[in-house]
């Protein structure tokens, strides 16, 4: 099975500004995740250059299905599409 499969929810584990581990809500699609991710990067809470490095702004993205959570790259085409195209989808 390739990830993320259809019907996958998304969750982000990240290190907040205070250095604490934090967890995003579970998002139902890549567009909702893209909205959240864009807001967090715009505010400086997520640093796209710090994926998974354990310092403030670092993060990991997970595909969540029933009984499974699998790490996926934030540069996966579906996730990039979700970040770039959400506003066009709403118009």
C-alpha cells in the first residue's frame, strides 16, 4: 500500500515554541491540513526546514487510518497540493 491511501486522516506532531511536544487535531483531508500547516508556518510555529529535528518548529506528519499511524514526508505531492490549492478550491 502506498501512503497516503485514500481516506487517510492527517496529524502533525511538532515541537512548540516553548520546546514542548504538541499534537495537531486530526484532519480529514490534505486541504484542512494545508490550511493548518500554512497558518502554523506563517506564524513561525512550524519551520519547514526543521522536519523532525527535535527543536522548536520541528515536526513530523502522519497518515492516520484505523489502527495505524504512518509517518509521511511533508513534501508528498498530495500534501503539497493541499497547501497550495486550498484557497482556489474555496473560490
